[in-house]
């Protein structure tokens, strides 16, 4: 998996689950920023175990940083074909699992065109509280 394909600003287009309820971080059309060196979303690097990591931030529709809440950077880790993070949000466990989908279409000239979309899941607090979401944006 090429980490570069994940890097960019992704507009969250669809959400379900507990974090998409009114007043929660995914309730409005937010953005996920990955590896852009903005909002604390640092570019890819290796951790001490030799795994690829990349910073991310969750922004509100007005550009407010929702995650990381306290300003401490959050690092997603590339595991297989997914980016993953596990940590605390408002004193409850939160897991992000993010995957990339390549969509192939013919462009206006009849040639192949590739678009990238993110899809992911979040587990917040109760392990049965799974949220699913999708995003489109500027990755790759």
C-alpha cells in the first residue's frame, strides 16, 4: 500500500453510528486531514517499531480542530492496507480504521480515470457502537 494515496484533505460525505449523532464530532460534514503538515497532521514517518505513521486531524465544517482535542498530535499507523488509531476521546476509547478505495471510470476522452475515496469505521466506547463513514477529497 502506498501511504501517499492517503495524504490530503478528505470531506466526510456520509456517516452512521454514535459519533454522527447531534453534538458529536461526525454530526456535520467534517473533514479529515491526513499527512498534510497542517492542523498537526504530520507527514509520514517511521515509528520505533519501523511502522509507517502519518498524522491526522478531524476538522469541523467551520475548520475547528475536533481531534486532536488537546493539541497533542495523533498518529495513524499503516497496518496492511488500513490506517489505524486507538486512543481516548472524552474519556472513552475510540478506534479509527481507514481504508482507501480506487474507483476506475472512463474520462471524457474515453480513457481510464482513477478517483480515490476513503471509507472507515469508528468504534467509540461500547464495542457494539460502530460507526461507518465515507469521504472524498484530494488524496493521492
